[in-house]
């Protein structure tokens, strides 16, 4: 059986004639912001095409994009990933916002971050799997993001097997949160296993979580809302590596009120990425 990776694989011919934005408009949703998408290295044309097609089909109002590829990218690779995202931002300025992808293992990481935020106009920083997010190497980057008051998207994935070296899990995110309560942190993928990740950050009021990725358990959203409330949950897809069908299904099948869905689909993201908003200090335990 073919594994589904792209929106083309997912929708097939059945939905080829769906009206633009029918998913969103048919549910009375004002806006959908996808705050977790990617353009993988060397696949710019294919991935941007899939992302644009998905936005048209599902009525995505805005998406936040980062470029990633190797686990331990060198300075040249990082530079190219960020240039790809910047190119996409310039081509579709009303739709695309960018994360600056940085790895603290590279000596120029602070310069990369400054270029991404100040020159490219990116909206946040992305840390992937080169370093645990609570490694001291990360601290200067976090401090710079606090100065900019931009969110940090942290890949976090707790696995039963095949955990990668330097791959962040929820306890690492909690450690970073407590060290920097003024930082705006996003734990991606509900921590990979929400029953592990959400417990770790439950009392960390400056940590938001996104639902992106291959999350299949029916009650994950309900569990997360009970633990931290709907106002710290963000809608993300992990496109083009994961389909919107899966991620929308997680929200639509959860026991959420219409107001809670609006929070997750766009309100929380608008608030978090507002440079005028800062986390309330003193909420972490």
C-alpha cells in the first residue's frame, strides 16, 4: 500500500473539484493559520507547489514555513534553507511567513538568526534535531529571540524506539521554559507522544503546543485540552510531510466547542506571533 506524504496523494480525484476554501467556509471558520510547514532541502518547486495547492483547497489564510534537511546541517546548508524560505515569502507575501532555521552547533548561528529576523523579515526561529533544546549551546539564540520577542518552534518527539541523538522531548522543553520564562516556546507535535510531552510542560505557561505530524490517537486533542486548555494549542500540519486530512480530522473529531476550535485554528497563533504580546511571568512551576 502506498504511504501518503503529499496533498496530491491524499486528496486524489475525489476532491479535485472542491471549491476554493470549502473546508473552512463550510464550517463557518473565519481563518485557518498553519503555523508548521516545511520546504525540504532540494525540493523547493515540488513542496511549494503542494503547499499552495493545499492552501487553495482548504482555505488556509496564512502559513509559517521553515526549511530543513540534514540532522546536522553545515553553515552552507542552513543558509540555503533560509534563502528558500525567504524566496517563498517574497513570492507570496500575503500568505507565507517564515521561521529562521538555526543550529547552535554552527559558529555563525547568531548571525544567521539576526539575518533571518532583521534582513529577511522572518517571524520566529526553528530548532530541529541537531541539539537538545535545553543544551547551553542554545541559550544565546533563545536570549536573542527574547530580545526580538519572537516564538521558537522546537521539534519535540518522544519515541518508543529509534529516538534520534539530540532529539528534544517534553522534559527538555520544560527545562528550557523554566530557565527562560519570558521566551515564547512552541513544543511541536504535542511532544510526539502527548501523554509524555504534555505532562512535562503542563505547568509551563510560556509553552504552546502544536498538533502537527503523524498523530493518530483519537483522544489526543481532548487530553491536551484537559491538561493545558485550548488557549495554548496551535494548528499546524507538518505539510508536505503530513496531510491536512489527518490534522483537520484531529480537530473536527475532538470534543471542542466552536470557540475552542477558533482558538486553535487561528486566534492563539495570531496572539503568539504578535510582537506586542509577551508571556506572563511567574506562571512556571
